[in-house]
């Protein structure tokens, strides 16, 4: 799962289909745009709580990636704990990776 997810995130980043940070993700969800949210284990408890609350409110899917540093490495940015995936194909691809690995949505 890790290598597939890393590859998908890397391609999505190069394609400009990854948004970084709570405010950017919130703004996109507020406009009703489909966004899949990913967070890493390094996210603070408060940020995690806020992100989960935001996703519930807007009905967005949210997954916690269990591999430390995966999002940072795949996106090429340090200190990244929360990202939104925006391209329909990328959203479907990442969703499929999680469904195959976890046997359902997180």
C-alpha cells in the first residue's frame, strides 16, 4: 500500500491536484468541491480533531495514513501533516488503495 500511495500522491502533486493545509482544504470544501483529505500520524491532536470535524461537517472522506513521513516524501515538502486531493481520478485512485487495503472506508 505504501508504495502505491506514495506514487499516486507524487503524481497528484506534480499535476497540481494536492492542496496543503487546513485553511485551503476548508475553503475548497466550503465551495462544495470534491476533496479527499489525508493526514499523517504526526498531526497534533487538536489539528486532527479539527480536520475530522471539518470532514464530517462537509461530508468529505478523511483517511489517516499510518506511514510516518509518507505525505512529506511523496509531496516533496517538509512539515506537511494534512493534505487535500482534488482531481477526480486521483480521489478515486487513492480511495481504491484504501478500500483494497482496509476492506472499506476509514
